[in-house]
C-alpha cells in the first residue's frame, strides 16, 4: 500500500469507531481515533457520551490500560483522528496535551473543527511540540459524520432533516388520507435509527390529528445497545392538540414541546402571568388557559414562537414562526431535528429556509388521483423558483429507494 492509502485505511477505521457514538454525544461531535505503530493498530477510541473522554484521550487511555500504564509504546506512534484535536479546557482537558505528553509523533486529522475555541490553534501547538501533522485525510467522509455539530457550533441552530415516504407517483397518502406503511420494513427500521440519531422530532398538528402518532424510537435491543427517544416537538399554533391524543397521554414518558403562536404571549416559554395585553384577551380565552395549565401539569413545555413585528391583521392567522422556534430550540440544546411532516409544515419549513437535508423514501407503488404530495402549499410557477437540492446519497432498502439530498442555501 502507498502511504496515502495507508492513511486512508486507518482513517476509515476511525470513522467506523466514531459512529458508535450516534445519539449519545449531542450536541458534541462524533469523533473516532486509532493509534498505529509499525503498521498495526495498537489502540482504538471514540467519543462515547456527552461530557465523557474525547476520542483521542479514550484511545490513549485504552492503550495505557492494556499496557499497565507504560506509555513507552506510544513513542513514535501515529494517531488518526476524525476531527482536529481540541486545545481548550471544556468538560475535558485539552487533547493536544495528552498527545504531546504521551509522545505520539504524528497526527493525521480528518475534519477541521469549526469550534472557534479550537480552529488552527491546535495544529500550531502540535507542530511547535515537534509533532508531524497531516490534515484533510478523508475529509469529506469525516465531515459527513458531523453535519449536525458543524451547523450547531457555528449558528446555535438545529440541523433540520426533512423525512418523508412517497409512492412512485409522488403521493404521501391515498385520496382518503391513508398514509401508514407506504414503505416496507427496511425503510421503517431506518426511520427509527434516525429517531435515535437526532435529538428532536417535529411534526405539525395536522399529523397529530390524522395519525395520532407516538413519535418514539422503536428499535429492538438487538439493533442497538441503548435506545434514545427524541424530544417530541409539535407545531400547534392555536393549541388544538386533543387531550386524549397519544402525544399528551405519553408526555410523562417522552419529553414533549408544543410550539404555539398566540399574539398575546411573549416569545419563549409560555408564562401565563406575562400576557402582553391582558385587557384584550381574545384568542387566549379561559378554555385555552386551562388547557395550558393542564398540559404544563403533565410535563409538556409550551413555547410561543411568533415573528416579531408580525403585522398580520387577523391574530387568529398568526402561525408558528419556524425561524424563531429554531433559535429557541437551539438555545435549549436541541442540535438536530427530524422533521416528519406533514405536507403543510414541510412547505413552511422550506419557505422559512430552516431545512438542511431531505431524506426521501420512494415505495414501489402508485396511488394516483387527488392525493397529497410531500410538500403542499401554493407551490411555484417558474422552474427557476424551485428549491434547489444536491444529491447526497442513494440506497436501496428492500424494495424501496432512499435518496438523501442537501438543501442548497439561497
Ligand atoms: C467531543 N469529543 O472526541 C472531541 C471533541 O466540553 P468538551 O471538553 O467536551 O469539548 C467539546 C469540544 O471539543 C467540541 O465542541 C469540539 O470542538 C472538541 N472536540 N469534542 O465532545 C471529542 N474530539
Ligand atoms: Zn479533545
């Protein structure tokens, strides 16, 4: 093998290790590391849990544990790590210190860390200590591990993945609105791995009214070591959610947020004592107030998210402003969201430019007729006005096809 192939071979291994942290490290990055000496892997590590050892320290720790604390064997070794090692004190001490102290002589890095606390500083620290540094090894593959982290660390906004399943003629339901089980088992199982991966799952109130979903993660123990349920976020501008819906009934089991859009409330978590104009209580009537009390009593977080200076004449038409909502969700640590529709919310999300990625499943079926497509609303007239996507990946899942797209930013 040529040198470059050797480096890529070991980086590939570090990438596989990083994936073990899916669903457990948010909002921190997925990172994997291997330590190689004389063309042999002598230690492996990855970031296992938020706040825990970074991948680099995990690999060094594993080596020392195996070798009775004798660090001599690390002298002259190469570390392959999927992200620039950190050089700051956070929940963990700087990884650059651990690399230098343990006399690792070469570091091969995949992604560049956009965290302003890390950046180029780490490279200089390592090089000044006489360590050879190589960058951008399998950079694209390494970057793909951390789409969520990269957006969140720079914008403090969640990375949003719109997911839908449709027939070969582009329908997400039949003409009578039946929409369950369009795709086969492989695709369904994959959706549950996505629910495990992203911190939040979001739907519109219509989906709750029509499907009465649970929005939890239903993976079997054999699929995964530890199942993590996403935080459920319901966009429900006028608080129409039925008290006997599965979402409300299971709020004590799964964390739930409902986003509303009442002009009388301030943006952010609803504070009943802080109604802007209490003399003009029109929308927020006695019944709504009681509902708010009861939902909060059941542990549901209620967030009001309206566009500031919203100059709509009819208050009842004000709806959840997704940009405002995303900022709030980012502030409370939600770094990634799986948007599971429906078609109206999908359109709103695209229009509001909050969507980063689309995962589209196509089932080998045709429904025909007047039935919903994944993105409803008014649509566009001219092809140039289309939302532009770029193809990310394409896979076969049983009889279904899964296509991943990145949404091109305007
Ligand atoms: C991780 N795991 O394996 C690496 C990270 O608060 P801390 O100390 O956990 O630091 C988090 C930052 O450290 C993170 O934003 C990223 O820039 C850097 N590297 N973080 O959680 C890891 N290598
Ligand atoms: Zn670190």
